[in-house]
């Protein structure tokens, strides 16, 4: 257990330092935003591009990994939708719940932990997680959210919504870094040592700054919302999501899906134990549920210290 805590305590300590720096130190929200922008726009895209471009195609796009993560996560979204529908919640709150229940914080929290636990697989796992999150999971939630909006005129058609979501996904720096890395693999371009050193340095900055930003953004959140629903979203994300991903992994292997590398399977389950992604709050602001999404992120991030340690104890 001490070995596990030696991994997670430094990670969550950096998050705590970020919170303290925002609460008492010289890091107001504007500076935290600048650090977050650097991480999202520069450091993480460099890390992702380097991790993808320096590997074989089969390492970056493992079909078994993608199928299991996609199926287990989509099943989690369906369970969340059924639960909230049975509770009689309105379409916007159902959509928000679906959006937050199965999309983990792979970039800011998952990647630093994977670097510490599975350094050889951290880059490819981040790439595949982002692919499923941006191509499947987030579009499902955003489509539900868009359909639930109050409108004076006619609703946009499904093809138009799909086009708008696709454009927003393709404009994200992390996805650009991922796609550029795939292009380098397909063309067969080998990165020169100087470029590798530069990208490695930029990527090394991603993990600590990302954790620091998580802590800083937790301070000052609007925590006036539905605590019951927020706890429910966090519970489904931290408990139901990894269980359904593990069930999908077991079931599909029994049905004949090619088994993946054991370390890759560990990274898959560990990724599902992460709290929801940070921009969940931004989607909540646009939908008028900033308090609900902020509460969900706060509860899930705090409780993730326990669930991630349990997952590591079982997996490592």
C-alpha cells in the first residue's frame, strides 16, 4: 500500500498546492487560465504528438483497447440516461449527467498518473482515450444537450449538429497533435533527434502543470447546485464506469476479441477510474448548470484519491 501511496500522494499533493496557490498565493484565475492554456495548447499537444509519431501504428491504435473503452463507456452513458429518465429529470439535466458520467480527465489527471505507473504506455493510452472521448463520448453528450435546448425556431438537423461537433473536435489542439502524429506514422517520417529532444522537454512540462491547474481551478468554483445529482454523476463516473469497462474487457475477450497487453489492460481500467474531464464545467456554464457541474467535478476529484488508490492496489 505504501508503494501505491508513493505514486498517488505526490500527484494529489501537486493538486493541493495548486489549490493553495489559488486560495492564498499569487495565482488568480487569470494566471491559472494562462497555465491551463499553455498545457492544453502547447505542452500536452507536444507530448501527444511525440508519443504518437515515435511509435508504430499498432501501438497507438490498438483495436481491442478502442472497442472495449468505447463499448464500456457508451454503456455507462446509457445506464446514466436510464437512471435519470427513471428519476423524471428533464432533458437538459439528463444530457449533462450523460456528458459527465463516462468521459475521464485523461489529459490533466490520467496522463500524469499513467506516466508514473505505466510510462511506456502513457502516450498511446492518452491518444486512444482522447480518440474515444472526442469521436464517441463527448459527441453523444453534446448531441443530447443540443437537442434539449429551448429554441424559438426550428431545431438544427442531426447532420448539421454532427458537422458542428466534428468541426469543434478537429479544432482542439490535442486532436491536432494526435492527428499530426498519425500522419507522421502513415507517411513514415522519422523524427530527428533534435526534434525529439525539444518535444520531450515540452511534454515533460505537461504533467506537473496540468496537476497544478486542476487544483487552482477547483478554488472559486460555483458550488451552489444540486448536491444529490452531482454526487450521483460522480458515483457513476468513479464506480460504474470502471466496472462496465472491466466487464466489457472480460466479456469481449471471452467472445474472441484479441487479448491486449496486460499493462495496456491495466491502463484501460485505470483510465476509467479518473474523475470527469475539466471542460465539463464549461459545458455546464453554457447550459446554465455551472453549479451542478462544478459540484460534480469537485466531488469526483476529491473522491478519486480513494478510488484511484483502490484501483492501483487491485491492478498493480
